[in-house]
């Protein structure tokens, strides 16, 4: 059965709506959706965004749900609330995510654990919890925000890149499982986007480097990323890389044998030496 999902009059749930891509998804969807649920930890930001969306389009219904998605109990509380409120969900945007820039060995576990929880477990758990609602609200769609980082193993972003490899792989397989039901699943794979991501990903005391290092031609604005993503769902695309040059480079690189990719990444990353300041003690 071919899906006819469209964002017009949809009811969307957006995780990580308090900043960056999530806030931009809310702004772009506000023009067409009938109801939007904004999820994040910073409730003040969600409320502020909600009132600006309502003032632009008074007929839009906006709900805010404060939740720390790194906790299973919070994810369950969100699903229970959606069922109790009978929210006719038909678009799930699994956008919340975070990174960590630096060597794996020197990363405090307190930084890695929430990243694994939010990027992998929360995305999977929420999809699992909310799939019955999406099925009931058909035609429906799931947009999982992955990253171009998921296509390559990346030193100094080892865990983050691996979480996004998971997101892309999971999305592709789920898409195949749900194809016969007409539920669209799309993985969004942006390159660098100027949001709060790099400030959050940088370790205390370290300067924000990755966005500065990114070639301007490979960067994309949040507006462009979200526009491309919503077009991708409308066209039932399995994946969206919202920058033409980056998309070309990714596709080209996939034709190369992996040892070449490994060599290029290693040369680009330079020698990896843990700083003595960051040497970890034995537990
Ligand atoms: N920016 C980039 O260059 C880039 C590139 C490729 C992919 N991405 C992906 O795009 C997505 C959005 O990132 P962004 O660039 O918009 O970054 P951002 O500006 O830092 O926004 C991240 C969002 O995730 C939410 N979040 C983080 N931890 C959370 C938690 N424990 N519980 C609930 N919400 C949580 C934050 O909300 P609260 O802090 O209020 O909870 C915030 O709204 C992420 O999945 C990221 O991996 C970003």
C-alpha cells in the first residue's frame, strides 16, 4: 500500500524542540500542521516557542512536554500522556541528540552514557512506544535525525558517529518492516549545522572546534536542513543528506574500498595522543 502521508493537518511530536533543528522543525511545521507536541528538558524554551507559534497561527494547537529522554521512566510518562490525551499522532520526529568531541579514552562516562541513552535508546524506545499510535493515525511517518557522521567511523567523535550509524541502520530496516503498512520512515543525515550542538559537544574548557573546521561548502543552515527533511518525507525518501556537495561526496565515497576511506579519515584526523591532563585514573 502506497502511503499518502502529508504534513498538511498532521499531528507531530518533535523531540529536542527547545533548540536548533527541533525548534526549526516546529517553526516550519507550524504553517501546515494542526497540532504539535514539543518535547525537551528546558520547559521555558518550549513555552516561549509554543507561544510564538500560536501567535503566528492561532488555529495551531501546541502542547509542551518537559522530559529528560535519557530516562526510560520519562519516555514512558510521555507515551502514557499521549494515550491519555488521545493525541492523534501521525508524525514522530526523533530529533533529540547530543555529541561529544574528544578522544574516547578521555571522555568521562557521565558524558558518554546520556549520549548513548538519548541518541540510541530513547529514539528506539519512543518509536517502540509510539508505533501503535502512529499505526492508528495512518497515513503516518517517522523521521529519525541521524548524521552524515553515521556513514564513517570518526576519531574524536567515535561514540557519536557510532550512535548515528545505529540510527541510519535502524531507520532503513524499520522502513522495510513498515513499508507494507504505508508508514514512511526516513533518516535525516545532515553535515555540520550551526546550532548549539557543538557547544554542547565540546568538553569543558575546550574551544568549539568542529564547526570552525568544517568547510563552509559542507555546512547547511537549520532552515535548509528542515526544508529538505520535510520534502524527503513528502517524497517517501529512505534518507536525506541536505547538502548537494556532501551528498555527492558520501555517494562517491561509498564506491571506494573501505581501506581508502580508513586511510583518508586517519590522515584527516592526525595523530591521536591523549593529553596528560586528561589521563584517567584507575577506578
Ligand atoms: N548541528 C549539527 O551539526 C548536526 C549535524 C548532524 C546531525 N545533528 C543531529 O541533529 C539533532 C538535533 O541537534 P541540534 O543540532 O539541533 O543540536 P542542539 O541545538 O544542541 O539541540 C539538541 C536538542 O536535543 C535536546 N536534548 C538533548 N538531550 C536531551 C535529553 N536528555 N532529553 C530531552 N531532550 C534532550 C535538547 O533539549 P534540552 O536541552 O532542552 O533537553 C535540544 O532541544 C541531533 O540528533 C544531532 O545529533 C546535528
